[in-house]
């Protein structure tokens, strides 16, 4: 496995792979890898014959009061996990390399970045799309793999790729969970033992909603009201949003008469957790 920090070296290697006819798969990550990331890498390993993992904690997608400096990091552990899945290259640029003095360009997707997490994290998705566009220009992949856990991120990236004719296939991978249902996340490390129990309220809320829909409930506000009650019955929880929306446009739906996205963002202690399910 090769470790590349320099942007031009990565670009030259990807260019060479492309002209030699290889299919390049790219898995962007911020590191502190868990089984969710590993699953993305496995899909990438199957779908591409050259697999690049990017490892970069992108400062521009964090708000001024968010956890950029405290974001968990474990480069050595990440490299050994990447090696064990058969990653060909880990591309890990520096922040100065990605955003040198005088940097001035942003890529911002429109309406769908305004809903859900976009409401409470202004500028977050512009940070994400800008860094992902840069990573795509550097690693030149044919396909890129993202998790459905960050559902809005996945649809925002699909929109960007379509709008900017990037010609990259975007593959979504179902959320990988702990045995008790908690969606894996690098931020789960922030949870103390009691908060860890309360964090289960997200998946319980999703399951409750799915069960209500199966029993015939169609009214979004009835369902989100019950999910809210359930989550707030757990200590340390602070709901950012509970949203039921169209899975493609992310526009709120009042009546569930086709598959709809239930997305949650809940602060449990200092960890802001997200999770989602398609209600059908
Ligand atoms: P991150 O390092 O948190 O930026 O995540 C990198 C990629 O891993 C993103 O595409 C995430 O959606 C994906 N990911 C994170 N957690 C999970 C999970 N539990 N299951 C599947 N994919 C995940």
C-alpha cells in the first residue's frame, strides 16, 4: 500500500492508471475508521481494480463552534485497517496543501443543501462538496463510494456530479450498525457509558416509525411526534431535527403515500448523531 501526501504525485499516478485502462474506485473518509468505512472499502475493492482511500479531516466543513480540532484521529490504526482491506493508495494531503494561501473557490449545491443538516450547519455542505470535488480532481476516480448514514451528503454529491457532468458513478452503501443498532460513527467515541445507552434512541425512533407506517399510519406529524416523545424519554438527548421528506428532493412530505426518508439529528451529550431510514 502506498501513502501519498502530495497532490501532484496522486494526480500523476491516477492519470497513469487511467491511461493503462484501470478502473479507479475512491472512498473519501475523515479517518478514525470503523466497520462502516471498512464496508465502503470492501465495495470499492470489488468494484474497482485500483482502490484509493482519501484520509483528510476537512476544516472547511466544520462550523466555527464544531469539533474540528477535537475530531478523533488515529492515522496509524487507519493505515493498518486500510492495508488489511487491500487499499492500493491512501491519499492524505495536508490542510495547507488543499487550501494554500490565496485559495478562493467554493462549490455550492443549491436547494437540497438547505434542508435537514443544512439548516443547523450553514456552510457545511459547501465545505463537503468543495473538498469532494477537489478530491475527485486529484484522484480521478471512475466510481466513488459513500455511506447512506450521511444520506443528505450522498444525495448532495450525486447532485453535484450530475450538475457538473463529472462522469463519476456514485455508489451508496447501507448503514453499518453496532449489534445493538447504533449506527457506527467516528463521533460515537464522544459518548460516555450512559450517553451510549441514550444514543440507542435514534434507532429505536426509526424502528418505531417504520412499525407505525407498516400498521397503516400515513401522517408525518403523528409519526414524528411519537419519535420525538420516544427520543426525549432518554436522558442527555437534544433533538436538532426529525424530518420526513422525499428521498430525492428532501422536501418535507405531510402524507406518507410513497417511500419517504425519515432523517434524525440528535445531540447526545456533546456528540451530534444522525441516522435515517426509508419508511415504506
Ligand atoms: P466520515 O469519515 O465520517 O466522513 O465518513 C466517510 C464515509 O463513510 C462517508 O461516506 C460516510 O457516509 C461513510 N460512513 C460513515 N459511517 C457509516 C456507517 N455506519 N455505515 C456506512 N457508511 C458509513
